[in-house]
C-alpha cells in the first residue's frame, strides 16, 4: 500500500492544466501527482507517508474522480491484479470514501520532466509583471503570445499590439500562459520550455515556433501609421462584452472594399 497526504488548495492549482488523467508516482519520500496535456505539463509534489517501493508507485486516475473525492487528508492506494483501490481520508484521519478503478500505467517520462526542473534551478529568472495585461488580451482573442527583439506582442485581425519587454524571445499558447501567470509571474527558460514554480506546484510549457518576422523595432517606429496608448485591462473588458457575428463583420468588410 502506498499513502500520501494532499492539500486540496494545492491540488486545485494544477486542475486547469490537467488532461483526462492524473498520474500518481512515488519518488523517494515524495508523491508526485502529474498530468500532461497538449503543450503543458504540470505536477504537484506532496509528502509520501509510505516510501516502500511497490507497484502502486505508478498509477493513473481519472482527473474528475480525484478532484471530486479528494479531501485535505491521506490517500491510500493499493494495487490489485487488475484494479487500484483508492481510500480517501479527511483531516481527522477518518475514512470518507473508497473506490476501485481499472489499473492503468502512466506514460509520462517523469525523469525527463524532473531533469528540466533540475536544470531550471541554475537558470536566470524573468518577470512577466509588465506583460500580464497583454497576455490576458491575447488569451481573450485566442492568439499566440510572442516576445521577440525587445517587444512582447500579439497579432489579431491584421493588427499588432506591441509592448516593450526585457524577456528572452519565445512564442507560446496565450491561454496556457495566462493560467501559468495566475500561479507565478516569474519563469525560467530551459531549452524549448518555460518553467513556472510556486510552492509545491510546477509547470512546464512547450514553446511554439517564432513567426518569420524580423526588424520589429523598425516596424514599431516607422511603419505604424498611428500610435495610440491604450489601457489593456479596459480593452480586454470591452472585448469580453462585445459579440459580433462573423457574417456581420464580413458584410462591413465587403461594403468597405466596394
């Protein structure tokens, strides 16, 4: 039997990044709850109460089941022939739920992920404090967030929105980035990955390819027909309040081109 104790508040931090399953693995005196979905990997590390290695060190559990049944307390995992028994205890040590799920093995390469986190310890930390409003705006309109040549920017409907940035160049899914900065506004770059950490929760985001665009400072300085200063928080709010059909927009576009 393998046992560990969780903090539901910490567990809830990883849920926005989780796929259909959460993998539970034992590493020394740690229990690692992790999930990989698309371009994001997330893990929550908590204390293992039983450190004897056995088959329960690598099991896969339905995300919704774990979220709905987990309490601030101990979880016991017992591996049977073709099933896994999960016992959930409250903070008083009383058994609250017990359930059986099909036995499944994780396919996450945990050693690779732990190596990325280890390498991140010696990397420089960068801040997204100044870029956070632009990140939320990019997420709102579902466009990638990009930093390159000293500028953070997004491209939407044939328009660019720029903001000076001191961060290294990268492109990433804006929705995943918005979720990550809710955990921490500081990150590190390890090869093709961005790494975010907060207490016992850690996130790895896969970079996207940078667009084939160069000389951004020249574009900002000389090519912009009109430069205006906008309050990005107000612009994001307005975008959330305005709903215009695609057909309606195309009608205006067609009329303007006649």
